[in-house]
C-alpha cells in the first residue's frame, strides 16, 4: 500500500471514529433520584390507544423501598412487570395499582403483555 | 402451541444497572496505573512464544480422546442441534419459554466461550457439523475405497468467512431480533430456520474443502471458540492431551489470514450489543428516524440503522487496532506492516473475552437457571409438559446483587487488559532485537489497549441509560 494513501485513510478513519464518539458522549445521563421522594404522590401511567402518554415512564427506586405506581388504561390488557414477574389485568377505561417492595436490583420493563408495548422502565438501585 | 404470546419479549428480564461514576473512575485509574507499571517492569526476552507443552498421562488422552468418546460427544452435539431446531420450529413462539433461543444464544454461545478458556477446545468434539462431516467422510472412504477428494481452499481467504459469519450470527441475534420498543423480535422459528440454513451451508463447505480445513478457517463456531481456547492451559497436540503455559498458545493463532477480522468482529459485536441500548441509542434513533422519514418501514428502518452502527463498530475497532500497528511500524527496526498486523492480533483475544464476560456474565447466570429448570422440563413451552418436575421454577434474579455484577465486569476488563498488554509486550521483545525499540513500540499498543478497556468501561457506565 502507498504510505501516503494509508496515512490519509487512517486519518479519515480517526476523524470518523471521533465523530461517532462525540455523538455517543452527548448521551450523558444525570444522577437519578428515587421516584418515591417526589412528594409522596403515586406516579400514574396513562395509556391511550394502547400506548403510554408521554413515552415510556421512568420509575427509579432504591432497594428496600416500596415500588408504587398506578396504570390508567383505555384498553384492556395484562400489565407485566418483568423480573419481579408480577401480572395484573386492567379493564378498558379502568385502572390498576402496583405496590411491592423493591427487592431485586436492576433495570426492568413493565409492559402491556398482549400488545408487547413497554409502558414503564423500572430501575432499582442498590 | 396452546396460547398466543407476542414475540416482542427480549430474553433478558433483568438488565444490568450502569456502573456508577466512582467505579468507572476507579476502573479507569487502575487500568492506567497497571499499564505504566507494566512498562516499568517489562521483561527483555520473550516468554510466551514457547508454549512449554507438557503432555498429560497417556491414560487421560486415551480415555478422553478415544473413538468412543468422540462418537458419544458427536452424537450429543447432533442431537442437541436437532432438538433445538425442532423446539424452535414446533415450540412456543415466546422466546423466553422456548428451549431453542436460550440454548443456542446463551448456553452454547456464551458457555462454550467460557469453557474453552478453562478446559481447552471443548467445542471441537461436540461440533455437530464436524461429527456429521467426519461420519459421511468415513462412510465414503469405506464404500469408495479412497479418501474423498476436496477442492483446494484459497489460502488468501483464510478466516474471513468466519469473521463474516460471526458478524452475521450476532446481527441475527441483536439486530434482526432487536427489541427496541418496536415489536421486532427474534422468534424461535426464525432461529431454527437460520440454524438449518447454516447447517446446510456448513456441510456443503465441508464437502467442498474438507471437514478439518473448514473447521480451521470458515466454520464460525470452531474458529470463534477455538480462538478463546488458546488463552487457557489445556490443549490437544498430535492426538495427546497436554498442559501449556496459559496465554502462550494464542501467540500462534493469528498465522491464518483474516484472523485480525475475527478478533475485531468479536470485540465489535459485543460492544455494539452493549451500546445499542445505551451509548449508541441516540445515534441509532436519529438514523432510524431519518430512514423512517425517507419512507422505509419502521422495522426495516430499525434494522438498517442498527446494522449501520454495528458496521461502524467493526470499522472503528479495526481502525484503532490498525492505527496502533501503523504507529508501531514507525519505530526503528520494525518488521513489515503486514507482519505486525497479524503478529499482534492475538493480543486482542483477552480483550475480546473480557468484553464478553463484562457484557453477558449476568445474562448467563440468569438464563442458565431457566435452561436447567423450566426450559429443560418444558422445552417447547407448551405449559403441559414437565419432564423433570422443574417446569414451574423460575429465575431467581436475587442471586446476583448489582454490586457483584459491577465488580465482575470491571475485574474482567482490567484482567483482560493486563493479559493483552502482557502478550503485546512479549511479542514486541520477539520482533525487535533491541530492547529499547521494543519498549518504544509498545507505547502504541498501550494506547490501543487503554482505548479498548476504557471504551468497555464507558459502555458499562451508560448501559441502558
């Protein structure tokens, strides 16, 4: 290989990698605090047309706290909290409340089981 | 199938928490300190170029490598592959309740990598395609009275087919079967179909080029697990089982062309999987939106944007390595660029293994509980079978605390880093007669290793963010 051509190729490659890294590094997330600190109010996930209003809801807790949230849905489905493997049915136009201790650390999905639609992301920090 | 389930489930019900900032800082600091320490205590004569092979007792070789064991292992391999394909095609469409996905993508893909490092190349006896190929070859020899004639495998192609196959395999798992909020999921029957197609392709290639030749160069899993087996201290040489210096066998691994691509593909695919829901998420979403706006279907847009990032990963990892090699080639007395490029490829194997452990350790621990409880008792996920009385057991996600996972992840990356540095320094002392030039060349590899290790730590620190 011509050594100048190789240098140019490597230079261009380096710039490409640097650009990718820049895009990547922009995705910084701040420190998360516990959802249960937020004034004692139980968070509500509203499901309209089978999708969570305002996108997938972030719920963050510390291990040992109680996880509490309510789901109000305009469609009937089964709500499944993965990892904890909790399931509750919700009627169309009805609501259902979850209340359980945060015993397993990690990141979990809560979804409308029948639709395969994620409605919340549950994070339990140690 | 008795009930319908959506196929949007990922196998993973519990995802890892990102490692906290303080641990990231500690991990990165340890890596830097270890690296500079390594430079200062560096040895001057190569120590790993000679494997220091010592055969084990002849009885052990006879027992473990004899024909009965070969036949038994081959039969087990063929049965399990066949059963996985059957379960995938005939069992439930729910990925987490079907034997096929967990067995192929977790138990085998991760298990063989791990056990290859500990016990040597254990995939080789269980390789179902090799077993079938050898059986057919043996039968041919018996009937025709001569050994089957094969085409000459083009030497320049080397391990490239395995590198491409490795990318394709992981693509199938994490891109085609991605669960990025849009209902795309690798269904068990797709996995079974892919396994069938791969079997046909592999057997055809074995017929064309010979069983052992294809296992050495083109068969994805033989090459991949074989690569990791080079790190450990057990191996087979001339039909005898033996022990060797750990890491030392890797020094002769990359003599086949295309080996660089295999180890780069290994690092790239693992990083991509770790990054797609974390570090790369925003980028993937941007490309996805751009493609969807351009009129592509949502599924096609998601797969295409993820594919672009996976290939970028491959190019990025490859470029970082080639830059390091380029840098080394400027040091006085350096061998040719091509010799350096393949000569240092094996130093990335420990990094590739460390990435694998860091990203999949918890998945492996969780899914193996499923594998040996409900997936074993009810492999088709029908809900009506209970072969061993464990069908109603579940996964205990509390066996690993978040802290335990973090420490394993960071420890894996740091140990992999040290092993990689060790091999690179050792190779440099073999390539450069002058000790000082060898040490100078290693500033470049040091930079490459620090880049990979810190990138690995970074990926862990933004996992699923």
